[in-house]
C-alpha cells in the first residue's frame, strides 16, 4: 500500500488530495490548489466564444504556451502573462514534489460596500481566468462556471479516505473493563468492537447471536463512517443525475444532455454496462501488468546475484593477474600496475552498469506497484459515474506502463564474466608489448526450453505448441527446433525451425497420439531437448481404407476474430446473434479441405422473418451482406425455417457436394457441386434471430459416402 501513496498526493501542495477535481487532461488537483494557481488573461486573448465548459477535453481551448512565460526553464523564477502591461510579476513557488506553481495575483481592494460579505464565502473567480495543469502543462480558459465546471473525482477521494483510515491507530475493545485490548472483530448488528476474550464471553456464536455478522475492525470502522453513496450530478445540468454514457465524448451524461445538449446525436450506452465493461478492461490490463511486475521482481533478484558474482569473479581475476605478473618478476613489474588498473576499471564499470540497472528497475517497479494498488482500489468503488470519469486514463496508463516493461527492459546490460585473459607466453624481450588479449570465448549453449502447457492444445487434426526460455536464462538464443514423431511411436522429425515460440502443425492424422519436443540453438551449438509432450488429435470415424465411414468427427466453434463486429457471442462461442438489423456473417474457427463433415444449427429465436442463411464460405467472404450474395459463399436461405428448427449441413469434399437438411429431412437434391478447396462453416443473421452450433456429429444414416475423386488424398 505504501507504493500507492504517491498516486494519492496532489502535484501542487504535495499533500493528500482534498476535494479533487478532474482536469480535461485526466490529471487530478485539489479544488483549493486549483483556485490558487488560476491566472487571469486579457479579454483580447480569450474571447467569450472560445471559452471552455468543463464537459470534455474537446471543449477546452488550450492556450498557446509560447504566449506565456510560465514554464520557461530559462526564466528568473518569475511568471506573468505577457499581455498585461501593468500586471505585476509574481514570484513562482514550488510544491514539495518539485512542480512549479504560480500563486494568484493579489486582487485590488474591493469597494467599501463589498467589505461586509457573508463570512466564509469564497472570493469570486475573475473573468477570463485560465488554469494550467501542473503535470502536463496544458492550459485552458475557464467559462462562467469557473472551477464548478470540472467534475469531482469521488473515486479518488474515497481511495484517499480508505488509505488514511488504514494508517490510523488500532481500534480497542469496547467491553474490556481495564486496559482495553486491541479489537479483533466488530459486530455489525451490535455496533460493538470486541477482543477475542470479550467476544467469547459476551457474544457467543449460538442462539440469536449466531446470525450476527462479524467483520474485521478496519471494515467495521469504514461501515460506521460510510455515508450513503452520493448521487453523481451533471456538470451542465446540476439538478440532473448521470444516467447514460456518451461513447464519443467518453463521459457520463444526463437525459437533458441527450435531449438538448451536444450529446443529442452521439452514441450513448447504459451507465452500468459501460461501468462493468471498463472495469473488465482495467482488470485485464492489470493482470498483464501484474505478470510484468512478477518478472521484474525475479529480474531484480537475478541482478543482485550478478553483483555478488561480479565481485567474486573480480577478486578471483585480480588475484590471478597478480600471480601471473609476480611470476614474471622485475620485467613484468612495469606493466603490472597498468594491467591491474585496467582490470579494476572493467570491474567498476560492470558494477556501475548493473547497479544503475538495479536502481532503474527498482524505481520503475515501485511506480508500477503503486499504480497497480491504486487501480485495484479504484476497481473497488461502486460509483459507476465516478469510475468512468477516470477509467479511460487509468487504462491508458496501465497499457503504457506495461509497454515500458517490453523486450530488452528485463535483460541484463552486462555479464558477470570477465572476458579477459593474460597471455604469458611471449618472451622477455617482448615484455613492453604485453597487453590484454580479448578472447572470444564461445558462450554456453542455450538451456532447454520450457513447454507452456496451458497454451498447448489440439484441435481436429492440428496441434499448437508454445514454449519459452527459463526465466533467469541469459544465454542468447538464435532459434528453436520443434520435432514430432509419426504418431505411431516412430522416429522424431523436424517440423519447424525458427525464432518464434509458438507453432501450429496442421495435416496430422485424426485419432493419433503424437510426441513433441523442442530445443534451442545458437552459434555455440544446440541445447538440450525440453520435456516430451504427448498430444492426442481428435477422433475420426473412419480408417484410411474404409470409405463407408469416411466422415471426420470434428469439434469447432464460431470464430470471434474473423466475425463482423456486430455479431454477439455467448455459450463459449457456440451461440450467436447480432445487434444490427442488417445481415452479418460469422464463420467457424475450423476450415475443411477434404473428408466428409456434418454439423447442425438450432434456431433459438426467430422474430419478424429475419431470413438467416446457412452454409459454407471462403475465409475472405464479405461479412456485411447476406451469406451467398457474393462468389465466396454457398448457402441455403429459404428452407421453411422457424423457431426451434434444426438445420443440418453436410459437406462431402470427397465428392465435392453440399447438402442441407431441416429437421432431419433433406432439402431437395444436392444443393451445390464441384466444390474444391478450403471451406469454413458459415451463417448470416440479424438481430431478430439467434442460432446455436452443434458439432462432433456423425453423418446422417440416409447418406452413403461415395468413392472420392482422389483416393490418394484421403488414404
């Protein structure tokens, strides 16, 4: 939690946020600090027509920073707006975290009749005021609402409150008569803190008290102080609550904004749905960043071990060098000091490089951990509107932070070995030319790769394998060699050689068991094999020479990656519908080029004559027209379909024909002939229909497979 503290401090005052507001650049600032850093601009530079409203980033008129000398690195520590001829310059200040801020200009003395203002009222914000973000230095002009036009960051305020409460002193038992002990639980119904002895004595877990809910003291403190959730109101219409989310402006809006404001023509979605969507996106990004943080921790341990190895190797090398130089007696003494100096420089250079990398990674890991903890606290918030105000910025920060841990960041910049050796063979008369010889010692061969079992799988007659190098391996790898046997326990053969760490092997035999292994290589040689992985391909209902049972039983689903964006998937990608009134196409994730295949599609919903189409298609079929409207698809569009109907598709690539069935009855003769190549199961539908896919089925009993046109391609 301590790493998160920097996320909770204002960049101006350096203290925890108090009443934070969200600037259009997604940065936060205390409301009081925002008032303190306001700068007044002349009317000529900020006409009324260009003033900003606090409704979105695009509404703000960012000032040209070249017109202001507020952030010049070469100024004398004073900042003023260049448009004022008579405005006095004001000394700049620095917050505790080093951000330069500018106090407001001293206002002129108010007239006598204004001296009796209401006690505690804030002075009005001058006309034509502007504010500059202390973090990104983007400037904007305020409108007539002033700072009230900026939304309040209630999520951040709640996180700050919880963080400060977690730092408070431990709660004491309320029933101890003398020297109260530290409380261990709180009863939500009794509203009393108990230590363990008092809980057993006064609150036994039986009878009517057994239904009471006991919570940790910290949670009980929060529930005591927790007030009803504040209703988020619109900054444009203060009497209206946020009810929808504008997708284009990326902000919550009210109904009045949709009816009267600029959002009337924008795409809007339900607030709760977008809240859940953004929470899911942030959680996914955090999972990736968490993996990077774990790798960084392991990398830091490896770097610290390298420091010890460098020190040990340096001492050993230095001792060896001294022994060699002493053996050359007087003739080597003149060169010994120079050689020692070079070794020491190499030693210090290696240490400096590794220590600098340790310091760099430590700082970056601390920042990453702080951002992760802050994001986790934000996810706990139950305020959809407040969460959505900051979720986009947090998601971008998490993705940006994760990308900073990319390739090369977690690779040592220096090896712990000293690639120097002393050549003591020359004769004494060449002693003056004695120098180090840079030995090109071959590096070690790579370690055996680790198979990532969670990513290895088989699908139909294809196998996908994934592997990686051991986490702490520093040996360079030039490529990998993947080997498979013949599926019958025969010899291994190479099926892939390259730098990738994932490979899919197609064209395997159905219902076969394959053994797989992989090894790495570099210029020094080939490393050891990984552990052998045994993989089973899908079952098939035929033997190569039995044409009566030639149908291959294949399991597949709809493919989200190639489908039209309007397609909606559910039931593990086995059920699809659409959010558009137009026809949209979705393909299966498995293509067929030979054999006999049969699958069925059940119509779960059928409203207002939606006219779905069922069939097969090429991978490059058009996705935004009805299936069969181009030359890349073959489909049935009129077969007496209704709700509850079952459509069967029989694709016999041995004869090159396509047959359709509805409720187990064949629809006419053969629908299409002369079909060759690679085909994917396909359907087209709109929002009035929902279809579920059923695979792994045997061919219907009425159908007798014929002789294939090319027996050699099957057997």
